[in-house]
C-alpha cells in the first residue's frame, strides 16, 4: 500500500547553501539535518532527496561530480545515524550551455517528474506526502500533486520569505526555522 514520504531539497535545506557545490569538499550538513532525517528513519517515513542541479547544464561541473557529492552526503548522514531512502536530481535547465542538459525538463522543480519517479520506485502516495525546501518551488512541486509544502528559513529561505513572499503564487502549508522544526510538524501531521 502506498505510503507518504518526505521529499527534501538538498542545498540550503539538508546541506549548507554555498552556491554551486562544484567540489565534494564544499558539501556540509546543516546541524539539524542528521538528527531530523534520523527521526524520519526511526518513524519509518521515507526520506527522499530531490534536488535541481543546473550547474551541470550551465557547464560549472561535470555530471559525475553529482554522484561523488551524493556519496559524501550518504557518508555524512551515516555518521549521524541517518540515511536517505531515495535520491533524485535534475541536471537540466533551459538555456544552459551543455547539451543534452540545456533543455526544459519535467524533472526540474517545480515540475513533478522527480517525485513521480520516486513514487513509482518506492510505492509512495504523493497526495499524503510532504516536501521541505528553502525555495517556493519545493512547495509548488508537492502542492501540484496534492501534498503539503514546508518552507524552511535556512539557505535562501529567510531572505526569500522576507523579501519575495508577496510575489508567490503558492503559500507554504508551514514555515519552519529549519529541517528539525519541519520534521516535528510533519510527524505531528501524520500522527507519528
């Protein structure tokens, strides 16, 4: 039977926002990420990373770097006693410099391609799922399939919340200081 999941943005939500992570050494977990993801693991709620990585299409780094960065992320989470149940990324962006990634694509958030693939792979119910991110596109993505979007004030979140929210077409279901507060809210919502 399909179950709800928590879809997590990477940069600015799980890891520090440093601009483009163009080297493995630039990847650093935010302090709340390991414990927050571990709590999802303990409650058997799938934690699935979904991340736009347009740096590939823009020619800032090779696609093989994404796998190396995600291997490092898995190591950092394991050291915190946590793990991801799935990991999906979109290297696409319209107008980029590097074919074949320089095109619009249904995997690029706020489009729903990544979470739809995860739902097929992991037997997930998107309408009962959540997304957590520091950009409104994370909220829009999950709301397009009937789920709930949590906006975090880490990464670009605080500035976007303060200066851009009046322009947003979508409103978050919840605004959290960080991933830990978002997970607290999600676990209450699902009755865990």
